């Protein structure tokens, strides 16, 4: 099974806890990204424009995720550059 060959699982129980902790934090943060556009459109736009504003915001989020995959594939050419890429994403996220 290919998902069992993840590098973090090769570090034993500690790697498994790190992997599941990462899953938890990503899942915990997901409502922030999925609920915020509808809250913003409800407070900033009139009722007849809310659907359009919400759909644009949600699609812009997905477009940003797609761009991150493309930029990451272009930037990272070998494993030693992964930490530099994550550092860049961290700075841009703040």
C-alpha cells in the first residue's frame, strides 16, 4: 500500500504522531478558509450580490492553492530546496 511508505512513518511512533497532528491542524484551520467568504459577503454586500461575492472568494482560494502547487513544482528542483519553499510560503502567509 503506497500510503504506508510515507517518510514520516519510517520514524516510528513519533513520525506517526507528527503526521496525524499535521492532519488535525489542517482540518482545524479549514473552517476559517471555507466560512470566511460567506461571512464577509454577508456583511459587505447587499443580498442580491452575496452569491456572486461568495463564489468569487471561494474560487479565488482554490486558484491560490493551485498556484501554490504550480509554483512549488517550478521552484523546488531537489529535496534540499523544500525548506526554502516552505519558508517563502510562511512569510507570504503572514
